[in-house]
């Protein structure tokens, strides 16, 4: 796949995550629902249920890790995590790379600090949807750098930027449950 095609897919998926947040999904769910189908071979939409409790800095407390960061880490785990006592070096390394790039970009990983200092600050991003979009681009770059191939077939259904509807709206209960 060409570099321009990979970049197009990353942009579409990042916009999709942002749109899912605007539609009412939590930041953690939006990242998982946007990226999971594009990278996880045995993806099932019910996987997104695991992301719900990470929303709003863990259970809405805003005191802990940003949900977009947590959702991205869940995607890394879905790709490279373990179910036995096998080596988990790659999952740990990619998680650390994602966390570092995230904090280098935004200054912190804590939900409340991000909301106050990055999103709502004067000249800030203005919306968590912008943060989710940028965090998704960071994650996708980490994954592509690690050799993960993005599924081209997600392009036609993910072209939210061109006016098509996402799959995350009114049929949520069918998609997630």
C-alpha cells in the first residue's frame, strides 16, 4: 500500500474517532471503535465494551488517564497483548511509545489537566474531539511504524469527512452489545 493511501486511511480513522465522540461515545470508546476494525484481525464490536469504564479519566472522575490514551492502549493490547505467559515486550514497548508521544504532544496524560490546560484553555483545542482526533493520529503512527497494516476496506465506510455516516450512531446497541 502506498504511503499516501496509508496517510489517507489514518486521517479518515482519526476523523472517525472524533465524530464518534461528537455522536456521544466516550473518548476511550471512540478510539477503540474507530481503530479496532481497521487493525485487529478478529475484531468484534463488543470489544468496545471494555473501553467504557476508562471514559473521563476512569469512571468519569477526570483524575486519571485520558480515555483516548487508554483506548489506544487497549488497541495495542488487542494487537500484541498476551493470553498466556508469552513475551509481551512488543506490547509494552508500543504502549510506552504511544504514551510518550501523547504526553510530548499534550504535556500530560491526566484527563483533568488535559481538559483544563489543553482543551479549555485560552487558545486551546476547544473540544475533546480535536484531542481524540490527534491522539488517534499519534496511535496510528506508532502502529504503522511497528509494521501494522491498516485495512484498506475500512476506507469506503469510514469516509465521514466526505459526508457519509459513521456506524456509531443510532444502531449503537446492535454494534456494541
